[in-house]
C-alpha cells in the first residue's frame, strides 16, 4: 500500500452557484472555503442574460477541516442568505454520470 500516493490524491468537488448578481457572492463562498481549508482548484464566473450570476468551482476537499455533510449544509446556508442556488457534486459522482 502506497501511503505517499494516498496523501497526494485530491478529493475534488464541483460547486455551482446560480442567482441574481449582487456584491459579495464570490467573497462569501471563497472566504468560507478558505476558512475550512478547502483549496479552489479552478473557478469560472460570468453574468448571463438579465443579470444572472453563474459560477462554477472545482475545489479540493482532501484537507478540509469539516465533513462533506457540513460543507453541504454550510454552502446551502450561504445560498439561502444570499438568495442563490448552490449545488455540490463530488467528482466521483460526476464521472459515473458522464461515463460512456
């Protein structure tokens, strides 16, 4: 068993944020991630249509200070507070859904 490899493997999670554009969305989500030791691997954001904010993030939760369940609950609360829809999907589930 190669523990060095296990310690370097990333545990990736997709986060999608959709809602009316307003100040503080990126700051709220990224601050939460930073505080919980979750690394942002990739981020893409844009304003679509009549002011709809859309952001996708790929984050590594391997060293997260909290569980996946706690991450989900906390991001859902941020979404409610900012009147946004925030969805999470683990990379393994994404791969299974898109496997040919």
